C-alpha cells in the first residue's frame, strides 16, 4: 500500500481516531475517578449524564481527519511544531519519530479539549470535565517521559549520562523534601535575603506576631498602616527583595508600617476557627497598632484571603458600632464568591460536607496539599515543566524569590478551613446581610462604610478579575478600582522602578455593574499601579509627624528583630 493510496489514508485516519478514542476514554476515567483525589471529595458518587452536540462532533471529526491527512501528507518530512514551548527545541524536529509523536499528541490534545467543550450538561459538570481532560492531557504529553523526550535524550547523550544521574539525584531530593522544586531553594533564607526590611516584632500571640518596621523617612503620616496578608501563605510575599517589597515601598513613602506575620499552625492550633482568627488576630492587630501609635484610626491592607478576613473584621467592628479603620486596600480579594474561576470545580455540597466531617471538629489542612492543588490549576507551568527540567534533563531550576515563597507552604486549622469553604465558596454568605455570623455578630457589608482601594489582576486564575471587581458592588463607601496586568502574584508584586506591565483606570471613577462594562471606559497606563495606590493612600493618611525613634510603646516592646520567628516555621 503506497502513500498515495486511498486505503493508506483511511487506515491512517482510523489509527488516529483509535488513538483519540483511547485518549478520551482515559480522560473520562480520570474525570470519573476524581472523587478519590483532591477534587474528588467534591464530586457526587453519581456521575452526571452528559451528551454531545451532534454538529460539534461532526465538525471535530472533519477537522481531525483533515489535520491527520495533512500530517501524513508530509511523508517522512518531520511536521512543524509551532505554538508549544514544550516542543520548541530543535531536537524534536531533528528526530522524525519524536516530531510525529509530538504532532500526534498536539492534534489529540486539541481534539480532546474540543470534545470537552462540546459536552452538553450543566456548567459545573462541563467545567469539571474540561478540568479533568486538561489534567490528563497535560500529564500525557510525550515531553514528560524520557522514552519520548528527544531533547532529554540528546542531553543524556551529550553529557554521557550525567544529566540522568543528576535527574535521579534531584528526584530523590524532592521526594525527601515533599514537593517538586520550582527554584534552587538552597539559595534563599528568610531574614537573610528575603523578608529583610528592618523592623522588630512588637507583639506575639498564639496566632500571629505583629511586626513594626523602622521608618526610612524623618517624618511619617499620623495614621499608621497595617497589612494583613493571607494566612494561607507567609507574609513575605509582600517583602521579597528590597527592590520588589511592598512593605519597604510603603515605609519609604512615609507610612508607619505594621504587618501581621501568621503562625504556621501545628496540632496545638488545630481547633482554631474563623472567629478566632478574626477576633484574636485581625481585630487584635488593629487594636495593638492603635495602642502603639496612639492613633484613633489606621489605614489597612488585605491581600487575597487576608482581604476577606480584614473586611470580615471591619464588618464585625461596624456591627459593634466601632470604626477604627479610616481606609482599606483590597488586593486580589474575593468578597462576592459568585465568580471563583477554575476553583469552582472543587466546590459543591458533598465536598464541603466531606471536609467538615474530616476537619470541622479539629485537625490541620496540610499546606502541602493546598500548594499542590494550586499548582495543578496550571499543570504545564507549575508541575510538568519542573518534572521535565529537574528529572529528565537533570537541571537545577534558577533562583527565583517568588517561587521560593510559593514552595514555603503553611497549614490551616481544620475548623477555620471548613467554615471558610461553606460560608464563602459554597454559600457566598458574606454578601448576604445578616446571613453570616462572625464573632457573635450578624455581619452586613453595607455597614462597612469607608473608602476602599480595590485592585484586581487581569490574568488572575485564583481570584478572577470579575471576582475582584465584584467587591465594588457590595461595599457602600467611596471606592477606586484599578486593574493590573498579569496574574495573582506577579500582577501585585510589580514595583514602579522596573517599569513593567500596565494598569487600567477609569478617569470618571464610575463603577458599573460588571467588570466588562467598567473596562470599556478604562484607560491603559504603562508601568506599575503602585504609584496610583500610593497617591490614594497618602490622601487618607493625615498629616505628617516626627518618625518614632524606637519600636513599640509601653507594654509593647521589641521582642526580636524582623521577620520574627513564626515566619520561619515550616509546614
């Protein structure tokens, strides 16, 4: 049978379709078995019925057959591999077998994702199928296996096997440390070359340490500035290096700056609840900051879950008739959990009940499990990229402070985690007046009447831009919304000196119901959003006074140098 024979093409198409059918079956098996994994606890035992749009299936089949014939029509000429950096190295195109394997994979992957999009079912099930297929497709790439990775094979030959030996060594190291290395962690040390802004711990409880930073200006604003980072991570994402530190930037702008450094919970804190963290940590940190500075009101910032916690605390205080915060900044924060992006695939009643049964009465949600979940939201970038580089090629990932922080995970108390899941992601109770009871108060965000600066990142996969923007519709005070480029972390950690990325602002200050409508009137500005935020914050900081000469005040003494001891504890 010759290449020009019709039978040749029919057989080739049949082989391709058989390969596709097998791939789809495996992907669907992955979907059905999700209830045994991290996602699976959230799936009901009964798999929802699914159907396919006939016209979409026909279109996919035609496109598939056409692409398959086009691939074979090249004969023994290696196919072009474009648009996928996993196969960008010349080793793939120099090896015809590897090139065809990659091309077949790319065709099957594209068609599988098309099949997932063609599913007719409820939106959550469709998203779950797409997520499952995406996970399987990412894992099945020929680049992930030494037997098929032409680039890794060439390197093994060039290094006379040294790359394989290093890869095995890297694998053993990562097994021992319990996670895949995303950077050379040996080059970083908290307090030495990350989290280095000068300061001191001035208060300590079983939940947090409060750090006060040394002023960098002769005068400071009379209203101090308190930062509440997410307790799901360590605070030094806001203080990585001097040149990209949000904390140092705030200090340099003349703000007397404090930050909450969360304790990495162990078994002794496994009983702590959302109420404990709001009353005994966030509200306490506000009060201690007031006591030390003598200020009637302060300015505050919450990042991600820290923003949700800060706003919850402000709602509790408002219910008590207290208003100790003059203005608040929310960075990539969800208050309205209607739009939670890809994380929605994890959440339903059965998932939450499973977690409540497992952790609701006590115990710890392990930081490593949380970190793995977030990594698999972007499997090619945050998982398989490092599997290939570390183990197949024997490479040491380059030093990167942000990825070092990303690997430095924290635990969460089980009851805190269970309450958070039900009342935010599942039932969205925070935006329902009087629905959520926190610290004995039925909270109502409509009573949190103070100026807010709300920032969202355009490509954020954890807090979608629409989710960030939704806070503008539930908070009653004067608000300023700004959108930055990039994702959940890189969009936030974007210092002005680097002049990178862009941000968007509406000059008219209008806040229509949707983020899409807001963006229609927004104007792009090059560079960091930090300068706009700094100008806004200064407008709420009051007059300038002489900078303090010592840390703390009265009973609040300097206990130890920043960054303190809590941040150094490992999960």
